[in-house]
C-alpha cells in the first residue's frame, strides 16, 4: 500500500496544476495538525525544547501548524521535483557560501556537507547537482524493498549517487570515505540518531543524540566538514553553507569526534532557532524522549506476560 501510494503521488502530482496540488498538501497538513496525529505530537515534543517552557500552548500549537505545513510542502515538492526542470530549480534558489564548498571540490579536497532535517534536502541535492557538482548520499532502507528502490531511483534521477544505510552489497562507510578521498561531495542528514549508536551532545539546553558519521569521515579522510541549513521563503528555497568546522584537536580519537559533533550541533541549533517552522523533525532527538519511548515499548511488550501471570 505504501509503495502504491508513493507511486501514485509521483505520477499524479506531476500532472496536476501546481496551485491545486499545493492547496491539497496544505489541507493534508492542517488535517494532521488538527487531529494531533503521532507526527504532530512528535513535532511538538521537539519544538517545545526550541521555544522553552515559558511559551504558551497556543504559541506551540501555532508553530507546529506552520511546521506541518512546511513538512507537507517538502512532500509535495518531493513528488514534483523531477518535473520542475533544471532552470526552475536554479532560478528559485537563494544561497550563500556555496562558492567555498565548490572551490574545495575543484581543488580535490572532499567535503562532508552535514544537514539537519530542514527545508527540502532533496531540492538541495538536485540544485548542487544542477550546478555541476555530483554528490553521494545515504538513504535509510525502507520497507518494502520496492519503496526503497523507488526512493533511490527518484534521487538518482535528480543527479545523486544513493547508498543504502544498511544491507548494501558494498561497505557504505568505505565507499563514502573513498568518494571523499577522491575529492567528492558527500551529503548526510546529521541531526537524528537512527541506528542507536549516536553521540550525546548538548542541544537546546538538553542532551540529544546525533550521529558521529560526519565528524568521523572528516577525521578519517581530511575532508572539510561544512554544515548546511535550508529553509523556505515564500516561493524560494534558501541554502546556507556555513563555515567549515575543523576537526577538534586531542589525543584520543573518540574525544575528537565527540567535540566535533558537539560543534556541529551548535551550528544546527542556531540555524534551527532562526527557522524553527522549517525543522521537519517528528521523531525523537532528545535523550529523555529516547528513554521514554524505550520504556513505553518495554512496558507494552511486558504487558501480555503480566496479564497472563495474573490470570494464572
């Protein structure tokens, strides 16, 4: 069903008038917000950390409504991007800092572009590829496999090389390192710990978990680690390539990766605070939420056994 739904989306959205399509996805966002589905509640759980405990519930709800509309705009554009065309993508993008990134690549030095889940990261990949810089990225393996292949084909059609996070024929980390040593561009979403092996960092006044991959790749290959933030401004896409984060000094590798990841989190924090409605983070990021979710799962798994013991 999921595969069929995405297939229909990629087919129908391209054919529908743009104004009508955007209106439909805006209504979908508002419906999800009104019903406070799991995604909306997850988004509000994260946004509460941004606006602080003294913000009112009304302020949080207004921000989450804007956030859901921004998130559904991402989905609408994801379905429509292949039909937008190179010139449209280039003409409607505003950027700063890209010249430094491109100069690194031209000089043969690889770049790790680390992004939070902001704005439209698929567009950002299509845009830099349209400017003549190929890139390699990693995708979380989805179920069913046909849906993962559909996403992979979609991103490859935009000019990206897509490697699976897990289950690939080749070693993904080794391939990324090879691309960087060859002077290539590797783009990674880096504000969410997917596989449970991330590092704890300070983020909006709390502990949060983020992947160590970008910092480790920069340390291992000598590539430039450059944060990138994305946001919307009316009809325009905005891309900011931040200053390079030097790999932290130190005697121990683990400490260097930890300190570098913490600095990356600091840049993300400032960028997200400027455009909180465009941070599309519906999953757990903060350690307290990870722990609470784990406790609920364990309680749910144990409940049938407890009930059985009571009946016995």
